[in-house]
């Protein structure tokens, strides 16, 4: 469904600070794939997601979605196909808008925006139903400013907004990393529910190996801008944290981050 | 202050209030500090003056002035979004260009409009004295503009504009081309400023290339005074606050200019100092209030 062929991404190209962020990366993402992505700091995980979303233009290679070449589509145009949740909970919502206004903006993702009413009374029911799934009581606070919500609540709202209009591809960029452990666990459960209930094609970057192993049907390990492991279905379910660490040591020339090591201990609420 | 001076201040408040609403649109909604307004106010006046003196209707003049203002704002926004020039610098470039352009339009530094028809000409037949008619008429115009702006900011596109100023990441990820929103937003803002300039020219009977000096400061003063006095909990309330801020600003200036202490009196050349003082007062008053409450 999504076909990425030999993409390369450089930063500061031609200067002494040149970084080759993504190296000849190719991958076919099937309809309904839930892929978790792990890798050390600077492996290119977030850069890869940004290349898919169009935030970064690739220097070479092609990206196709359903047979359409979207390589040169700007970010806002790709948003028709892609829903996103960022690491920073403040990035995915408008603090000065109400919950209803934010939901209404998300309902128009990838559609033309005209002079019709921004928040339509007829949509409020839909908003309430979608927010009810969160179990956070947000459905009764539609007129509250989003700036009043906690980071976890804002991230949950972002998740609902990203999937309010069914995306062809859902990109989750370490979307639980900035949350406290309990909220992160709830967020993860919500992710599992929304993604599996709707059969969404999803890419999720994480620093937590247990998350990567427990969620999804496919696991990708990245290192220095390349995919060094692509485990599907059975191969993925037979993977263990130890096996992943071993892979890191052999393929990754031993440089795994402290954060990665810390995350190998079993999380409290997972 | 005499009643006559008070009515004059109200009239000025409503006229410049339209400009202040434009400044609010860029400064607060789009988070785009826009100095173009110092050029687009006289641009509106110039276009209006030339259209009226060449024998066309004052309403057509108003429309053309508003369109010219939109183009000036769009030019600034294109410099910023497409050519990646810093917003502040982009607006200064358009502003200084407009100085030359305005002189070209008027074929000189000013055009007199004394005796020329204005939008008040038809209304004078009602028999109301001009010093009552004129603030009344501009009250209707300013509040209508405010109502349209409030309606616009609640539309799908208006909401996208609010989000563009608030969180560009988010609204881009939701499929909005923020460059276009900024071009239209800054364009609309300057359309309002030019419309205000055109009305001012009709009202004072002249257009002058230097009449725009300090527009941005007066606009900001109105926005900040209004928000401080009336609060800004909702869009509608804030728009009303901006208009009220413009009235307060003009009344404060009228009061200051009528101030006399022995031989000492403030003159129109002290306006900038008075404005700066008012803005500082408005900006610091919430802090002072909190200090006093403790």
C-alpha cells in the first residue's frame, strides 16, 4: 500500500556538519500493518516519519501511497492521507481553541475549508461519542479551552483528532515519551484499541522495547538511517528483549543509548 | 472637554477602530507583527482621494481603497511566506515602498477633498447636524465591520486562521496550507486598515502621504487598552474590546490635549509620548492590580 524506495535524507548537505539522516531506505507497508520502530538515538526513526509526513523533503528516492507518487507533495497536502500524533503533547492541539473547535478542525483534515460554520451543532454528537472512548470525561467539556487540559489529556485528544477522519496512515512519533508512566500506559492501551478496532495502518516510534514487542504485527529496528531488522508476524512474536539487545550489539556496533537500556526493565503498568 | 470635542473623539475612535480591528487580526490572531499598516492607511486614503476627485462615487472609492489595502497586505505576506523574509522586515519593506507608491497615486504628497462628496453626503439630507451624524454613521460602519469579522473568525476558514496563529504544526498536519492562510489574513487586515484610511480621508477632507505615521502604535495601543479594560475571553468579546479600546484611546488623547497647567499645555506633537505612556500603563496595569491585591 505504501511503497518507499531508496529514500535518502541529508541535513546541512555540503557543509562540515553534513548528516546523512536516512540512507537508501526502502520498505513496503501493507494495508493494516501496525509497525513499531525502535533504534538508538539518531538512528533516523523520527526523520523517517517526518519524510513520510512531508515535514522533511527527501533528497532522493520515491514515496508512493496506493500507487500515487507523493514524493513531492507538501506536508499539508499529504495530511489528506496521514494522521499524526507528536511526542510533544502541546504540538497536536490548539491551546486557545475549545475541545469542540479542535475536533471541528480535525474533522476537516484534508478537506477544503470554506465560510460554513466552524463548529456545527450537528457534529457535536459525533465529537461526544468519539471522546467517550477515552473515559476521561472530555465529552462533557466540549466548551473548555484545550489549554486547561493536562498533557496526557491533550495527547489523548490528539489521538482522537488524528483518527477522527480515518487516515490511510497513522504516524505516532514517541507519543507516550513525554507522559508519566501511568498516563503513558493508558495512552498505549488507547492506541491499541483505536488502531486494532479500526484496522489502521500505523507506524509507531518508541524507545521502549517492551512496547515495541507487545504492540503491532511488525517490528523494525533502525540504525544509522537504515533498517537493520524487519520482523513480521511469527518472527516478531518469537522476538525477546534479549534478542533485540543482541541485535543492537552486533549490528549497531555496540552503541546503544542509556535511555534504551533503562527502558529494557519491565515497565510498571505495561 | 466640551461635548463637541467628545463627539469628535468618538468619531475618531470609530474611524480608527476599523484600523485597530485590522491590527488585531495580524498582531493577535496571526501572531504576525505587521508594520505595513503605516503605509496601507495612507494607501487607502490616496486611492480614495484620487477616485473621488476624478468624479467617481465615494462608495466606489471606498471599495477600491479596501482592495488596494488587501494587495498591500498580501505583498507583505508573500515576501514572508514565499520568499522567506522575516515578517517584521517584510512589512517594513512594503511600508517604505508604499510611501513612494502613494505619492505616485496622488501625483504629489497630498490631495484635498474639500467639498467633494463623501459617504456622509447622502445622509446629510436627514437634517441631523454633522457633529452628531458623523459619529453615528461611523459607529454603524465600525460595528458592522466588527460583526463581519466576528462571523468570519467563526467560519471553517476563520477557525483555520486562528489555529495558524496558535499552532502551525497542528494545523499543517490537519491539511491547511498555512502560507495561503497568512496571505489572506494579512491581506484582510490591511484591507480593513486601508478602508479606515479612506474613511478618514473623506472625513477630514484630505489625503496625505504622512497620515499613516504611527498607525501601528495607535492600533496596538487600542488592542492592548481594550483587552486590559474589557478582557478577552472570547473572539466576539475581544473584537468588541478592540473597538472600545480605540474609543478609550481617542478620548484619552482628547483629554490629554485639553490638559493645561498654568502656562504649560500639551500639543499634538506630544501625541507619541502620550501614546507610549498609555500603552505602558495598559501593559503593566494587570501586574499592578495583582500587586495591590496581595
